[in-house]
C-alpha cells in the first residue's frame, strides 16, 4: 500500500482529537524548541549592535539554539523515523528532507553569528538584522514542521505502538543525547511545560535516573521557575519547597 509522505507545506487548522492520555514523544522537546526559538528571536530583535557585552550572551543563545536543534533533528532521523517507516513506509520522506533544509539554515545562522561577532559598525548592524531574519524564517518553518510531527506522526505512532513501546523508544533516544546538550535543553523544557505536564515529565524522569542526577534536574527547575510554579512542582513531586 502506498502512503503519501507527510510534509509541512500546507498548514491547516488542527483536526486531530486530543491524545486521550496517550504518551506524546514530541510534546516536551517541541515546547522547549518553540520557547527557545521565540525567546532567541525577541532577544535578537532587541540586541544593541554597538554593545559588545549585551550582544555576547544573545549570540551564545543563538549557538545554543543551533546545537539543540542539530541534535534534535538527528535524534528524530535516527530513532523516530525508523519506527514510523517500519509501520508506514515512505511517511517520513518529506519531513526528512525538511531536516536537511533546516540543517543548512543552521549552518547559515552560525556563519552569520560569526560575522556579527567579528564585525563592527554598519557591517555588524546589517549582519545582525540578517541574522534576526534568518532565525525568524527557521522558526516559522520549524513551527509548521513540528505541527506535522505532533499530529500526523503521533497519529501513526499511536495507531501502531503502545505507550510502553514509545517510552522504550524515547529511553533509547535520550541515552544518546550528549550531557552538555541535555543540560542546555532542560531549562528551556522545564520552563516551557505547564504545571501538570512538568510534574508528569519530572515524575517520569525521576524513575529513570540516579537520585543525584534527579537532584541536579530539580535544581534546574528551582532556578528556572517562578516561585508559584516551583511550589506547584514541589507539591506534586513531594519535594521540600525550599
Ligand atoms: Fe523534525
């Protein structure tokens, strides 16, 4: 049976019913990426091209975004796509091509960030504006791309795999993430989720990691979250509030 590859060229209103409690492999990382894209874009738009000290952390965040995206696309290609292709051959073709396009954009973004860093005056102002535009287009394309994965790919996964199989797939994927990238991603992810999603995410993580690593993750949450959100998380996980 032939399947049309899913592609993100024709966005439409969401038609997928709620997941009805099914395990969503994409939700946490995609929320993290949306938050990181949005925050980076705003900071790039505000960055003063004549203030080196103010610009440096913004360019560092651009590089963090590139590193996280690079690992994310590779993880999807390596783990998610084979699982999808096994049950619906051909369905990942268009999305895999979009990963290639996004990777090329990441290279261009990194090069542009280097130009911003090395230049001054009118050249830097122009390069910074182009960098802002490049990140805006990457974000726009990836927002639509992620919607296809959230809806069309999840629909395939939920039809063919139970939650235990999806969690095993996620465990294999997470085990390959370089620790530095994991530590860079967690603050964006923890802050991007809402309170019940955050409690479920960290409650699940607690089961799969040594207590010392979980303590480090909790420390990130305490630092990242506004006090009211931290108290909700502490209550949900029965952690000391201080
Ligand atoms: Fe993707």
